[in-house]
C-alpha cells in the first residue's frame, strides 16, 4: 500500500527563502524515503509578497506562482485554499473535496511550525504530527494554563520540537504535561554542496531579521525576548575585537528603521547588505550561503536563557554547503559536535578562539562542517528518526 503524507505549513502565505527551504527539505526528504507527498495549505492566514509588500488577496497570485513553481521543480502535489476569501478560493492539484480526501487518507500530516489551523478536514487526519521549530512560547503558555494551547496540541498524535534539551536538567522549560520528541531541521545536503571558498579575506556572513515582534513572553517575572537585536548589539564590536585583517564581517539585514544601530555597525567595521533580494529569491539565498566563507551569528534571547538546545535551520544549510559556523550557544553541545566545523560561543573571547581555529585550517574546517551536516541534518536521517518515533 502506498505510504501517503501531507505536509502542512505556511510556505504559500510566507514565500520567503528561509521558510521555503524549511518546507522543501521535508517534502523532498519524505519523497526520497518513498512517501507519496502532498503539500496543503488550508488557511485563513493572509499571504504576503515580500517583493511588493502586498498582503491579503492582492498577494494570492504571487503565492500561487511560487508554490506552483516549487511543486514543478521538486515534484510534489499541492493545494492552497484561501479561507479568508468569499467564496473560499482553492488553487493547485486538489479541489475542496480532494483536500478533504488527502487529509483523511494520509498516514500522517506534518503540521510544520504549528502553522495549520485545525479545521474539520485536518482533524480527520489519522496521524496529525506537530513540528515545533521555535521552542519556548508554547511550553510557557502551557505552564500559564492556556487552555487553547493545550487543546490545540492535544489534537496531535505526536509533538516534535527543535528544543532538543527540553526535559533535560539544563533547560528549565516545563513540558506542560505533554511528551515532546526532540528533532532538528532536515536538510537535503546535496542541494547546498559547493566548492571550497577561495575568497580572501574570509567573509563571515549571516542573513537575519533585524527586529521581530509579537512573541516576547513573560514567565516567572522575567521577559524572554523574541528578537535577535539585543544579542547582535552585544557583539557589535566583533571586527575590532577579533582584529584580523584576513576576516571580513557582513550582515544581510535591514536596519533602515534603526539608523543609530546601522551607524554603530558601520563604524565598527561591518559591511551591511540588503537582505531583500536574498529573501525573495530562494536560489539567491542558496548562492549567498554558498558564496560565503563561514557563518557568524547570534541566537534569540528565548533560546539562549532557556538553554533549549535549539539550532538554526539556516546554520544547518551553511554546514551542508561546507561552510563552518560560529554561532551563539543555546546549549546545543550535548546533541551536536562542537570544536571543528561548528563552534558555539558565549563571549567575545570564544569568538576569537573560534576564528583562530577556523583560519588556521580553513579547508579542514569546511570538510568538518559538511560532515556534521551529513551525519546530523541529512533530511532522510532526520525524518526517518521522526517516523521511527511514530512507529513507521
């Protein structure tokens, strides 16, 4: 009997590069494991066109064009139902009855990032699986007695989280009475393979939102922040602190609404580039990572102070491209190897030591980075481990 799976997410309504690749890695990984894969987005969420900044009904043509192009390229069936339209508009390979059948007949429905609303059709899925990429907020809501969060999660057969330390003594987050299975972002490593970087000086880069709002949360009289802004500011002096002329520092981020920070980073020796072309073109995103020498980046306050063990899907793509990474420590060292190809830092001194190690054996560091990606992030391995937890 054919193994059927639905991947539900938010790629159509938010077709930016990082989000697109998050979804594609699941879709292609499942296909390579022999599953008949359908991507269905059945949502009242308004789509967004990052190139024109349009949202709502005006952005639907862009959402459809992007999803159709991806489906043709990577070979999966798809549907997008815009539940906010009247009457509801359906696009893709399934009509409304086909969407209902796909959910009902699938062995599993992977609800990526908890983005899928639980409509009647979704609730008829035999194996609804929640995949949490951002640990912290839901667990704290559960601790605060949020009945709607508990009801939403209870509808799922299993819960997976990128918070790989959840349940370990170093991570204070409660489980809220639910069993959480650790997982991480799958990556189709051959999509990212690139020749060794030859550029001098070595160019350390990352792609980031400068400021994000809406998910700060208070717990036990402390505010845990969602934005990376504060963490970037703590390390704004990295170029001078490291003090190597054979290393260049670059951020692909938009600080135009924060001119004081933009001036600070430029004074400190950073090159700032626009992220918009990179984020709106998923192939440009790949080329940017492949064209870098390494990644240096920070993490969100929530992941850091709660010691979740979270690891960035973007950083996993750098590793798959054979690009070493120096990333702020969310206590992921218990699940991933650090010290060659991948470095965790808490202080400027940690960064300096990592840069010295990286520069002194750059080729070896690139090989180590690629091996970490293949061993720990290869899509077929990550997804097969999830399916094993599900009894398949």
